[in-house]
C-alpha cells in the first residue's frame, strides 16, 4: 500500500507515477537513505580501524 493512498484527497490507482508530491516524497526518502548509508559506512570504517589498532596492541605470546 502506498503511503499517499490514505492521506491524499486526489488519489487514484496509478496516479503515484505522475504525482509531484509522490516524486518529492521519493526524493526525500532517497536522500535520507543515502545519508544513513554514508553515516554507517563512516562509522563502520572507524570502528574497524579501532579494532585493528587494539588487536595490534595486544601482547602476543610466542608460538614456540
């Protein structure tokens, strides 16, 4: 079910393909998804880097 189906007074089946409000909504959603992806990518990279640094600092016992 489309979110505009219950809120839009001028809703008709298939109208979301040409509706300016729907396109604007989709563009906002796309922008939010991209921002979330950038945020997660940045913090995943940072956390991975910190984990690698901590692993490098661990005292390793000799394998002999």
